[in-house]
C-alpha cells in the first residue's frame, strides 16, 4: 500500500527537471519553417522582382550619361526625393539608378516584413492560446523567441542574397552587389531586434505588428530628414534604416553600419530573452486597459466589425494620405526632373492610363499614376478585412459571435461594408493628400474636385478586385490567398501592364484597366456600372457558398 509519505516530489527526479530555456528550439524552428513555406518565399522575392522591374523600366528613360546627370541634379535639388529615396551617388548606369530608386523604400518594406515574421511566431501564438499548449510540453521559455528570431533572420538573409543576385544580374558590379545584400540583411536584422522587444511590451499580435511598423516608419523618416537637411546628416546615425543606408554599396561600402545593425539585433534579442523568461505567458509590459462594462450605444454586427478591425485599417488610410502628400510636394518641381516630351513622361502617361493626363502635362500624368497605384493599395486594404475574418475563424472568436443571433452571411456583409468604406476613405484621403501637397508648394495641375473625383472613380474596380477575395472566402477560408493573387495580377496587368509588355487582351482581365485614374476626364459610367454588377455578383456568390460550408 502506497501512502502519501512514500511519494516523492516529481521535481526531485533527475528526469523531471524543468526544461532548459532553449529546450525544444529545433522543434519550434521546424514548425515555423513549415508554416512559413508559402509566406516567406513571397516576401523574399518581393524586393528582387521589384528591383528587376524597376531596372527594366529605367533603361529606356535614361539611356545616356546626360539624362542620368540631369536626374542626379534634379534629385539633389529636391528635398522630397532625398527624404523618400536618399541621395543618388552613382549614375554610371540604369542598374545603379535602380538601386537608388528601390533602395530606401525597399529597406523599409523588408524591415516590416521581417518584423511581422517575428510577431507571427512569438506574440501571435501567445495571443491565440496556442503557445500555452506548446509550453505545456518540454519547451523552454526562450525557445519560441529563438525559433522566431532564426526564422526572421533567415528571411532577411534570403532577401539580401536574392536582391544582390538580382542586382548583379542587372549589371551592378559584384562588390557593390555584395554590399547591397549586406544592406538588406542589416535592415532585416535590426528589425528582428526591434520586433522581439516590441513583442514583450504589448499583448496582441496586431498591436505588436502596428507598433513595430510605427517604429520602423519613424526610423525611415528620421533617416530621410538626415538626408534632406544638410546640417542634420548626423540624424541618419539615430536610425537603424539610416545605418543600413550608410552601408552605401555604390559608394564607401562601409562595414561598420552593418555591424551596428547586428549589434541592435543582439541587444534586442538579449532584452527580449531576459523579459520572456520572467514574465507570465500571454502578458506584456504594457497591459491593455479594460473596456467599459457596457456599450455606449446598441452594438450591431457592423459595429462589432468596425470596433475589432478599425485600428488595423487606419494605417492604410494614413499611409495613403502621407504618401500622396509627399508626392503632392513634388508637383512644383516635376518639370525640373523629367521632360514632358521625353520617355519618362510617356511612361507616366502609360501607367496612369488616362487621357486627362495628356491635357494636364506631367503633373496630371504623375497624379494619374499615383492614384492608380493607390487604388491597388485600396484593394489590398479591402482584402485585408477578409484576412481578419479568417483569423477570427481560426481562433474561435467567430464561433462565439455566431452563437448569438448573428448569421454567417450578416457577418460577411458587415465585413464587406467595412471594406467598402475603408477603400473609399483610402482613395479620398489619397486625393486630399495630393491636393494638400500641391497647394503647399503652389504647384499647377488639375483642380481639387477633379482630383477627388478621379480618385473615387476607381472605387468600382477596387471593389471588384476585393470581391474576388470574398467569393474565395465563401468557399473556404483557406482560399483567401486567391484574393491577394488578384491584387497582384491587377497591379501587373493594370497600371504596370504597358511597362511589362502585356498584350491588351490580357490587360483587359484587370478591373483597373477599364477604370483607370483619369483626372479631369469624364468617368466611364458604363464600365463603372458593369464592375459594380461584377462585385455584387461575386459577393452574392460568397453568401451562397458560405451557407453551405463549415465555419473553418
């Protein structure tokens, strides 16, 4: 007979000792790599593909040294260009100009992608409760952090290597291409350290990604101010993206800024490891405030949708406004950078796709081009709402909501209404940003009403693209990747269709080919009406399919 006094504490047994802090890292790393088998390759290929497309488009625009020198003089005289892209130091070829054109902005994109990768495997599982199940096994406290960091750093290295290889393929000398790879790796490593610390501060994955993005955007702006204002060049040393820029693959090829990025990564991971081993699972250094005990007004399914998704949609709107505000500041000096009768003006008109651009000169062509790109971003914002639906399905929040008097179709329609309002605001704020920027510098161009109408006139095409994602979601939440593919194809075949040489019959499959930004010209009402019908039919298909499938 066994008595209580015969039992020994299991913690005293050698085989039952608590696991080490890094125990199970290999298993979590394998899991992370498996879950990233589709997401990471896409992120890795974004920058090299963007670089190759940019290099190909610049070749006919700056065919000789004279045109490249004029570009260098114009960009040096314009502070907005230096804020957005940094200084142009090498004009020996279009491949080198492409490095400058893509460089600073692409560093920001890579940094945000890497930071999001860290959060997906660190704070994300904690917020959904999956990490509690994982940590119930023989998994150390720091193992999730190590696996997330290794995955993110691997993505940064892969992005840097692929971008350097693309640059070498385009004609950049091998030493410069090597340091270009180091530049992107450094930005990714710095973002890894930043995201690791942010994930210890906040408690939800959405807030963590948004906070990391804000930190990196601030670093981007600090770098831009240092590049634009001569007496403030030292400010680039305050920004991790400024460190990455100072690697300068086409100039000094410095190693010390890259080492600074490595040091920031190491410090960030060290701080995160110290915190994660001491805090409670699911907790953060900053705890969210409890909400009010009762709602201030009756809450409908639409109100719940806006309340839960609104914060994540604000960056799309503010980003469109800020970007177009900076572009609007260029309208006064665009004529100093390119010639209206040259190849650059022709390319702007081709991308803009509107006849109104011809009557407004380069300013009209630039506005049409920017609004066309922003319309694609508005489609992406609308598709991101479907991503929230899928996440709610996976985490069980949708099941709780549907246990009330809410039907799956009403939930879908509320999300569609939220996406429609979001896309509309993105387009409107883009137009407001362009008008505000142009007014600030006294630039000439289309009137306020023409710009706003030109922006909003693309809404039917934007909603038609987004409706593809809703139809795919109706048949299964795992199919929303079809919606993102539609956004990419709409960009390639719509605004960029002429640049890549796509045949017209193929371009006609893109909604924005039929309804491009055309400031100052009459809106093609027939095309707009047809696209509204297409979007409505796709949404009806989604509702029909949603009634006939399981939740997940």
